[in-house]
C-alpha cells in the first residue's frame, strides 16, 4: 500500500495518524506539491493529498482513509462503536471542523490576504468553537470518551495549525483543557512517529 502525503498538510497528517494507529503497513511517499509525481496524478487527477493506493482501490479523502484504516484494526475503539451517540457526535464535530473551522483557520492564518478585518477579528470568530471543545474536555482527556476517538485525531491537525498562528495568545487563552489536549497529542509517540521527516 502506498500513501501519497505531504508532511505538513493537516488532511494528510490525520490520514497518517489513523494508518499508523491501525498498524497498516504503508509506504509513505512525500509529495512535492509543485512537482507532483505522475503516479499520483494517474491515481487521482485532482492531485491533492492524501491519496491511498490500497492495492484493491484508491482512496482520495482523508476521512475515507481514516475509516478504512479503523475498519481494519481499531484496538482502542476510535470509532466509538460502544457508544453510538458519541459516534454520531463525532461526525458532527468533524463536519464543523472540516467546513466552518477550516474557513476560520484560513482567514486567521492568512489575515493579510483578507484585509476586510483584523487577525484578532478572525481569531474571535473561532472562539465559540474553542469554547465548545473546552467544554467537551471537562472531566476527561479526550473529546468524547476516556480514550482517543476518530474526532480527536480528525480535529487535531487543524487545531495545531490554529494554535501555531499566535502561539503566545494560545498559550495564555482561557482554554486550558484544550491546550492540554493539544499538547498531549503533540507529545504522543503516535504523533511524533507520523511527523518524523
């Protein structure tokens, strides 16, 4: 199996997390986005990453790759099969992360390209989401259970990106549980393994 990836891409990051967690033996091909390999374009003409060639088919979306990996091996129940209500909540969190929060991160990170508002304004637009996640972490280390879930792994890369825009602000913001959750992931052996150069 071959995963076409780009190390810093949040979507590729979460695909690598799930594949590594599930113990899938995958060859990771680091793609230079300005020089996309012909093999990648043959599999997926849109030329974005991640793309997984399973040998039996091609998966072109990070969530599809994550779900495929977890269907093969999910020792900690990242899919939350033991709690269908939490699994449904995970899907809702991922939808918001991948649409609304993704747009907010882009505006915040690249505020100079969107001079209609200040960086502080764009940051403030995301704070309701940060507060929601902070609330979910009350009394537990992970968003929806006492162990990681698909939602944790899927949300992690964009939250990492958001926190990196103004690290000092994030370090002092009123979201200590969210900060601890993020730091726990970033210091984990799993995350460090998928981010190794």
